[in-house]
C-alpha cells in the first residue's frame, strides 16, 4: 500500500463542487470523492497553518503538541508521521509546504543542530524533503523552483516575487501582494506555476519509485495568498460566481465578541470588510482551487497509467479554510466553520472499503485522525498518545462504538495585533472550541464564551454566548470542554499496553509494599 | 550563592515539631525554619514520588511534564533544573534519590542512548549523580553504598536487604518489608544507615568544592518504607506518641467515593486499616524523621564550620506525605492533605530576606515554585513554560499581585490495583484536585467529584462531593479547574518575550497580508 497525502492550503470546505459550491466545478476531486468517502464534517485543530499542520503530522491536538501558532516550533520531543514510518523502515517524502519550524533551541540542547541525518529529519518535521516550499515568501534553498523558473526563462534573482506572484497592469509590473491586482494573470505560464511545478516534482518522484512502496505528502501552497492565478484560471470566474457573503446582524456592533472585534483591526479584515474586495479576490481564489483540481486529476491519471491507482491510499484535505470576506473578516483564525472545517476525501483502495465508495459521511472527524489512518493502512501501530483515531473502520462501513461526538480546536492569538488591541499578555491569548453536531462553544481566556446553534443556524449568524436563555447549554458545553481537556493524552513516554501489562505488579519486582 | 535542596521522602507536612506535631521533636529543622520561612500550605503536584519529583525538577505540573506516575519516564523533551543550571555554566549534583526513569525510547529515537555525556545527563534527569540511590530496592551501580557497607563489615552480596532493612528477632533475621518487624532496630549501626551515609557523601562532596559555588540535591530516602530505623531511633517513640488517627464516618461505607473505596483493596490499605498496624508503624516512621532531622543538623553544622552557611540557599521539603493509617488508608496517592501537603522550609541568606526570618507563610505555594526560586537566587531567567513562580518576593516580605489562590494536583492510577477493581482502561484513571484556601475539589474521570470544606473541616472528614446543597460550590470549583487546565503552558519552544517582540511584525518580514 502506498500513501498519497494531498493537502491544499487555506481551502474552505465548501469550495468544492462535491460539497455544493454553486459555481466552482472540481471534477477531479469530485471523482476522488466518488471513489472514496467524503467526510462532510471534518475539522482541523486550529484555524491557522502551523498548529493545524503539526496536528496533521503528529496526530495530536495543538494543546498536546504545543506548536500553538505559525511561528512556534514543534518541539523536538514530538514524534511525527515521518518518524513513525521510519520506525517501520519506510519514509515519508514531501513536495511542497509543511510550515515546520525547526526547534533550534531543542536541537541545540540535544546536540542535534549539526548536519546529521537525524538532525535533518527532525529539522524537517520527519519528512524526506524532495522539494520544500511553504509559499508565503520566496522559495529558499530547500526548493529548486527558483532555478526551474530561471531555466524556463524567468530571469530574476527572485523569480517568485517578480513573476509568480506578479502581474502586468498596462505595461507595469505589479505585485500580487496587493489584492487589487489579483484579477490579472500571473506572469508565469500555467505550466510553470507553483501548483503545476509541485505536481511535476511529485510525479517525477513517484515515477522513480517504480514498484517500491512509497508515502508522499503532496502539499500545495494554493489557494493560499498571494492569490495570483495563472491564465486561464485568473479569469475563469467572475464576481457574480462568488456566491453570497455571510453577514451577521452582530458583525461590527457592540454585541460582537471582543476577540472577534479585535480581529477587525487586522489589515486583512479591514480590506475584506469591503464587499468589493471580497468580490475581487474570490474569483482568483476559485481559479486557484480549480487549478489544484486539475492537477490532482493529473496525479490520478499518472497513478492509473503507472498501475498504482489501486494500491494507493489517497487523502485530499486542507490545513484550514478562509473567510473571504464572510462576516467582514479576512484570512483565517477564530472558530467559524469557514475556517476550521475542511474538505476531507479519503480513498482506501482496499476491498473492505468498497461498501462506502461514493458516500459522504457526516460523523465528526478531525485532522488528527489521518496519522492513525495512514498507520492503520500500513499495518503500523499508532502510539497511544495520538489523540486521533483511524478512519478505516468508517471506510469499511462500520459504526465503531463511542465514535467521537465532539471536536476540539484551539487558537493562540499571542502573535497577532488583536492581542495588542485587547491589551493582553502573550500567554493570555487562548481560545478553545468544542463543537458537537448541534452546538459550537468557544471558551476564551478572559472573555465571555461564544455559542452557536450550528444545527439550526449553520451559518453561525447568532452568537448566543451572552444570551441568558442559553445558560444551560453553555454550562453543559463548558462541562464537556472541561472533560475533554482533563482527558487529553499528556503521558507520551509509555503506551497503554505497557501499563496494562504492569498494573499491580510491584511485588513481582521485589517491592513488598504494605505487608504486615 | 550555593543551593542546597534537601528532600525527604514521604514526609507528612505535620510530622515536624515546627508544624505542631504533639510528640515528634525536630530541633534542627525547626532551627532552619526560624532562620527562613516555613510555608505552611505547600503542595505537591501529585501524591506519589515520580510525578511529584519530576515537577520539583522541571517546575511544571504533572499534566505538563507528562510523567504521570512512578514508572512513567520523564520525556527527553522536558528540561530539568540541572540542565537549566548547565546552560549557565553550573551543575546540579545529586546524592540520594530522584526517581528519574530514563526515557529509553526517547533517547534511542534521538540517538542519545549511548555513553555520551549528554545521554548520561538526560538519563539522570539533569543531575550530576554523585551517589544515586532511590531507596525502594537494593542500591544499584549508581551508588557506592553496598561497597561502603561491605567495607564496614556487613558481609553480603546484598547488604541492603540483609542488613539495612533487616532486623533480628530472637536470633532470626527478619525483613523490614514486613511491617510487623519495624519495632526492631535495623541490622546496621546508625552511622552506617541510609540517612547517615547520604549525609556523609553530601558533606564530603561539599568539602571538596572548597570556595567554588555549588548546587546540591541532598535527597534522603527516608522516612519512606521499608520503615526500619537504626537504633536508637527505632525505639525513640511509642504507640502512645503517635497522635490521633483520623477517621471519617464515611470511611469504608457506601457513601465513600468509588476511587477511594477501590484503593482500600491495596495491600497497604488492608494493613493500615488495622489500628494496631498504624500504631506499630508510626513510631518507626517518627524515628526515621527524627534521624533525618539530626542529619540535617550535621549538614548545617558543617556549612557553618566551612563558612558557607551564609551564602547558601537551603530548602527542606518532601516529595509527598503518607496516610499512616489515617482514614484506614496506607501509603500515599489520592488527594488528602496527609499526602499532598508537604513541609516547605526556605532559607534565603540574602539580606533582603531578613524581614521574613522565622515567620510562617500561609499563602498557597507549590513544589513547582522551587525551580524558579533557585533560578532566581542564581540570577538565571526561568523559562516561561515553567508553571511555578519564584518564592523570593514572598521571602522579601512582598505581597506580589495575583499570587496564586489555588493549587493543582493530579493522579494517574492506571498502574494500580484500583484500576482493575474499577474495571477501567489505563487511559481512564485520572483525577485532578484544585484546592483553594477554602475548598478542595477533586475531579475524577468517570466518577462523581469529591469536595471538602478545608477551612471548616481541615481534617477532610466530610466529602461533600455528592451533597446537593453544595452544587453551587462544586460548580464554581469545576469552573476554576477548567480555567486552570485551559491556561496551562502547553507551548514550550518559545518564550513569551519572543512573542511579545514579534507580535504583528509579518510586514517587516516581507509578508504583506490582506493589503488591497
């Protein structure tokens, strides 16, 4: 069994054809969904790249792995999927983005900051980096993309800034950092764009593997900003195709939650609060999604041609979503479904999964379930301190007892302007969301909670967090969150099986406690 | 400034003269208390050696460091006091017990399982082991005690079992593992006993340091079981000196908490439930305490003689207490004050602490405060992910704003017979205690809480955890516990200062998010 773990960056759950977008067509992803299971209520552990990805790579909640925001390194003490595979003699290759920040202090402490193979592995979050490139600044030495671009005629010391995220406006080169320019095509040809390049690298690497089994994380940097799409994707959609923009009567009023209000001071929210900005950016975003879809189609075609489609588990997901102007907000973070709910398509080629092919599953699943799922598919035991659970029983059509009935998500806004706006210390900027099928409850340190009736108000228009008639619900949800936090896996150095085998065995070890 | 961190093992907070024991005299510890501050409400993070000590050594709650019970290794990812000192060019020496379990899997993962200096340091919990010996089984190669004993005429392959914890009963050698024998004197002379030996090793080591600054953890293995005391301490106290035995009307009835009831199946509780056992063991325990007191006196005398008494911070504490038959329970664990409240005497030689000398302080302090206290005394910044706070402001007579008003304690009984008695999985055996000046609330996974009014019922005779008239209190305490768990320091790889310095700075790094 091979594993192909495809991730899009900042792709909203509802921006796929198969999840019901009114205008965006994603035929290749829809075809994957028809071949596997589309998990319709899949959630990430944090609505921002770093902590979310570290959960995808460790199988643990952000509160467990500790990398609570983009710039917080994953502790060298945390074990990633790549390492777990290595323990079984396998490797996990990477093309694209991981957002792994090396734990330099931890590596230095453990004298692993040199050029050893282990040091490199840890610095790369357990990945065997074929070509790494995180997408939010010019590619570094970990990527051959700049050389590739130059070889294809994009002459520049920084072809990413000058071509990939640049456009031409009446003869003048303009930057895609400025969202006013994203209706223009990128200065690179589609075949040389980021999404195409990463796909090429992945397919070349897969081809080289021949018949040997492999695991690959193909991690696109799109549709994340800068939102510049290459032709023809830049013009595939119009403002009229961008669907409704969600607004709540509470938006921007005194009834709004203080943390949400503080986020409105961020540049991206100031911009996206203007409907014309949202209508201007959404078509480019949709074009970038359509482009990812097309390249996923290339990958599937190549696997079929190589005869590997039937022995490869394929997962397609995203690290989080994006507001795109909904609620007058931009970008990500906070706990609305636009951000914390993601696409999740799982194709298990095993015959045992035939019974669920083409179905959608509304059970609550989390990003942390993928590590146990991959390990399960590869016949490797997951460490018991993984917070997630294998999805394979669900793929087999089973109804595992006590499948989870809530999901946990976390935010640390210590690095954000909102912290300054609220006058809080870096350690006092935490929120936890617990979401069931019916309710979404958000605990904010130092502020009132938020509460949404996600069953009757799926657009989360009414924050009931201060409404006295929902005291009982808030109390019950807070109790659940307390239970969740109190039962997280804090013990990481021993598996449950060891404890089970050594319960009440001190006498056998010559320790005779309490014998009179 | 030198640091002398003295720990007794399993010493109850109330078994000192200065804390009011009616019969036990501890003149040397009392003298230390007169020279420093006696913290009268000091609590450990778990009522069992391993997790409690790992908190003493990391400055972090058990829920943070993850070594939740005796046999759970401290993750190699956790940084201990010894390492923190090493970062400042100092070392932390050890004579005696640490209960550090090496994280073999973690060391192997990081290729530190060889004989490197770093590997050794991590295997030893950051200590420079002068002579390590944990006291609950025969000393291993980390201690010279067996050779020392043989050199002093105790001829045996295992002189600890045959002499130190053995006694002679009418010509027959009997073991101190059997508590019926603990009225008899140990087969070693007092001068060769564990407490004397550890003191000798410490004093020899201190003498060798000369005028160089040093930090030493002098960690006695007594009055922990086996309770055998050498003459004359074995006979210093009688049953009549052992004070009242606390019994609650709820003990052993259906009104008792299920986890407490399950603990009654443990051998030590079966034994200590018999009053004659408690009355038989307590005198030996008291003798062992008196012996520790005498040897602390030797240490003080030696420091005075060497002229180091006035430049050494001295702390005396214990890793937890012991029931000694109170409530019909034996040994430790659970959350009663007999177990989780400890002696804590802090002597700071600095003139700034003169204002508090000889006082007792009733503010809530925790074992995790010692790491920041030592670092503070040595002029080293504590990492922000330490959960504790330096006690030095309190020693200077200050009233720091927002000093803590609750303490957190934890238990993982997954290894214990109680787990089997209750039919629970290893991961479902957790309890958390939150104690304020007025209330002690215990959250048990899967069971009702416990609640004690520790102000009006300091002996914790009435468990109000199921009493409907205390719903409001329980609710408020549960809310506090929730807030505590939600604000623990999960982020360990970045200090708050780094976040403060890099808040809202992405534009300066060339990342122009959300600009139209």
